[in-house]
């Protein structure tokens, strides 16, 4: 990132705003990915607990 002396203050501000907007978008995408992974993990854990419950229930009947 080199600021050209011939750039106006408005141009530098516009570039700074674009960098900030890109960072915000990247962070939002990262947060969305984390939420999706969390939901998938939570679902898999619920399936595992249900399977364990079935195993325990079958063992208690015998």
C-alpha cells in the first residue's frame, strides 16, 4: 500500500473504506462458516448421544 502524493485525500479515504468493508465481509464469512461447523458438530453429537442412549436402553432390558 503506497500512497501516491498525487492522490487526493478523498481517494485515500475511499481506498481505506474499501479495505475496511473487505475486512468486515471476510470476518462475517468466517463467522458464518464457524456457525455452520458448530451446527454440524451439534447435530453429530446429538446423533451420538441418541445412539448411546439406545445401547444403554437395550442393555438395561436384558
